[in-house]
């Protein structure tokens, strides 16, 4: 089988009997080349199936016009919407994206970061892995003036751009909603991650909502998870339901955990929301499919993705000291559905 060979500017030059440098300038609409020659070169290039090698061109200038995306997984609806927002903004400025997954593994995150750096990406957008406790592997970008933006799962102390929501307020509003529905023993699932700033903030909002409504904080109603998965949620909810006095409400920091709570309750004959009200987080599609529908907190994932990409592109064009290091989206809302509506 004959190996496929890409058409180059040298092939076009040979066919038109012109210098390769002339072909290169004509394809870039250079002012030194006549309109007639530019038109002829572009027409010939099209007929021959020529495709510019943007990677090679980028490497020659040490800029690839590629944004690296490093996230835990592409399967979570929130992260899929985040990617969509990044791509929309990137394409508007003629940037492409490379997507890599850490699968919530610290070591994979380290390896993927090295790979992105080796690919000479123009900038990096990252949502941290659950296992990550050390972010020194991102210094290779910061130390070489490669723009870095953390989104959603962000480190506590790292001097770079961050795009987040007000997780404290979101956690407060979710818990307050359950209190307004008459819940007195509200459980909460959180994360063990040292860098899980968003989970810590949601937990802080949960605690303050309880205390402000004179509901005592009970440590046995708070369970820390190593991973935010359906199975982890089922295990945690079974522990809660086995308590001598089980909870009558749950604030889950993700819709997949809320789904696991509802289904575990139903299997144990616990009525949702009459005996056990549930509210999730993210407004994932599954929250509307399950019966009963899951109450949840909206999460502007696509807008966050767009903002992150725009920060990268703006920073590449001109670095300004006064640029804000953090963008906080306050537009989260409580979507009340069947899983929590008692009143």
C-alpha cells in the first residue's frame, strides 16, 4: 500500500514554476505579491488539496495557537459543557484545543501536564484531580510565561487566573432551601481532597445555614468521600440511613450523588421527599430524567469555559498587571423540583 503524502508548498512551487518563498507569501496574502499571483497560487493549492501545517508553523515561532485542557473526565456533563465553552471562545480567535483527562489521578495529571508542555501549548485550562495535593507540576507553565487558568476545582494558593462560582453562597442557598421545606436533620456529602476548595466552601455554606437557623451541627451527618461517584454516594447514604436517627434531608455537592441518594432511599422504602428531601448540584441532564426529578443548583459551566479561554487569549495578546486574577460567577440558582418540594 502506497504511503499517503501531504502536498507541500514545494509541490505547488514546482507546478507553477515559482519560488517556494513566493508560494508561502502568496498563501499569507503578503503585500509584496500581486493579487493575480495570490489568486493563482490559492486556486492551485485548492486543486492540489494543500492543507497548511499549522503545527509546524507554530513550532517555528514557538507558538502553536493551541489551548490545552486538563480535566478529570469528559464524561461529566458539567465538564463537557465547560469544554464546549472553551472551544467556542477558542475558535473565535482561531485557536484549537487539546483535551487530556486525569481521571482524578494525581500522577496522571502530572504526566498530562508534561505532555501539554511538550506539545508547546499556548495556554492551559485545568480543573484539578481529586487526588492532587501538590501543584508544583504547573510551575513549568508559570515559569515560562504560558498562561494558566484553573477552573472550578482550584488550588488554595497559586498565583494565577481562576474562574469559579461563589460556592459558599451556593451551599448556603441549597441548605436554606431544605430548611425552608421543614428539614431538621440535614446531611451533607463532601470531599477529602486537600485542594477541594469548592467542596470546602459548599460545606461552609451548609454549616452557616444550619447555625443561622438554630439547627445544631452534627458531625455524623457529614461524610467525606474520596471520589464523587454513584457508588460512593450509595455507600455513604446507606451509612446515613443506618443511623439510629437518620437524616430527613441531604445536600449533595453533585447531581450524581443526589441520584444515588434518591435511588438508595427508594430501595430502602424511604419516601422522597416526604421522609427524605434531596438537593444536588450542577443541573446535569440526569437530574430531570430520574423519578422524582432532582432539585439542584445551576452551574454556568459553558460561561465559565468561555471566560477561561478568553483569559488565556487576552493574556497572550497583552499582559496587564491590573488583570483580575479571579472571576467569580454569582449567578447560581436553586431549581426546586420533586426531590425536595414538601411545601
